């Protein structure tokens, strides 16, 4: 299922917020010293003599606070802190579905002290002609998450219009072309591309409303009723689904998701629509290979832990603990696919 999921998924002014990565999500660097947070818990032995890290590491999150990328990056960093005694500072830099953060990372020193949690937009945005850079312009540290795209509707709007399933939504869309506003990530973002693909495959005419901060804003807009629906990550919609503000109508994968068992797949509704994103950790190009090895091990240990696996499963998303090389090769495959989509 995991291999099948990955193969199918592949077919488918700057705001800063500085906080400790542990935050309210559990776990902080209580064992890692204060402020500077050094690796006094054995990083020298693990790294073959490299004295890294000796101070706090900055993790750039190129999306809004509270979104799927924000929450899962913070949890991954929090677990690394628990396991190593290191210290992280997470910095939100939303804009252009990741473009602002990616550009910022290019300008940071390649000393291992600035990282970024990317999505598949690191590939798609170059293919769409939005950015001149992609994963080849960075060092990929490790992959840690895969997330399915889901279509949700404002609960009150759906109930008012007797929309209970994806098939109902598609029928209503075709009967009322252009009347449904659907929020999504910025133009060239993964959820934006997935929604445009769904519109093409279903023959629906939707009013697509992009959001520069990623799926988080789209979900909030949908919950508040300023748009009738949105396409975002399964993780990103989880809180509003639990609150009853939105309901999941469809999932862009080949099988129903266990955490949304009543939501149809697009394939069940008769349309070959698959959509997902992968999340990885990037470092500036030319980072010392020994430092990359230390970082890779720390993140792979953290994201293969039972704590991280449980966190993902409880939030409606999937862990994906792979090496930097495997994540890089995945992005190579996505590069070809998104070139075709573009």
C-alpha cells in the first residue's frame, strides 16, 4: 500500500513568527541547555568527530502558522530535541506557497544551522515557471511525511444544499457552473495543482481562490464560510473537521482514508484524480556532508519513532521517514510529472 500510494501520489511584505519548535505540541529542549542548546548528549560520537550543533538550529517553515506544514515540522523538531538535547527555533515565512521561504534559504549560510521544511512545491513551482530554483539547488537532509489532498465543504453550506458526498458535490457543481468558490494554496502550489487537475478530470467549473500562505488559510476561509469548499491536506483540515465546521467529501487517493472512512475517493465517483505532497528537510547547498549525516540521522530517528508515527496517524496523515538521497530521487520523479502537468 505504501509503495502504491507513493507511485499514485506522484501522478497527481514577509511575515515572521519566531517560537521554540516544541511549543504546545509536546516536548521541548529541556535537556538541551538554554538558548544556545548544544549537542552535549553525544553528537560528537554520532558524527564521527564533527562538533555539531553547538547552538540553536533555525527551521524555516514557508507556510502560515497553524497549517499542516507548520504543525508537523514543529512536532518533528520537538522530537529531535527530546532525543538529542538540541535546540530549534521555528520561523514561519509564508508566501507564494513556499516561494518566500525557499528564496530565503538560498541566502543563508551553509553551516547546518538553517534548515527548511519543504513540500513538493520545491519541484512544482519551477515546472510552473514561478521559481527558477528546485531541489537541485539545495541539499536534501531527509524526507518525513506524505499527505493526501482532500476536498472539504463548509458544513452549513453543504447541509443547506443537501450535499453529503463527493458525487453530490460534483452533481451540484455541474448544475451550477462557476457558483462554488473553492479555496486552495497559491498558484503553483500542490493543492492548487491538484484542484485544477480535479476540475479538468470531472468537467466542473469552479471559482478557484488561491491563498499565498498555503492550505491553512483556505481551510479557515472554508470554515468561516467565505468560500464554500477548499482543497487542502488531510492533516490541515483535521482540526476543523473535528470541530464540525467543515466536512470531508472526497479524497484524492486510490483507497479511502481510515480517518475519513465516509469520504469517497474520486475514483469511486468515477474520476481518476490522485493528489498528494511529500515533505522533506532542506539545507543550503554545499553543507558539510558530515553535518548532513548528523542531521539526517537525527531526523530519521525522530520521524521513525512511535511518537511521530502516532502523531501522524492521529492527525490524518502518513509518516515517511527516508534518507535525503531517497527524498531527492522522489523529487526527481516528481519533476518529470509536474513538467507534464504544467
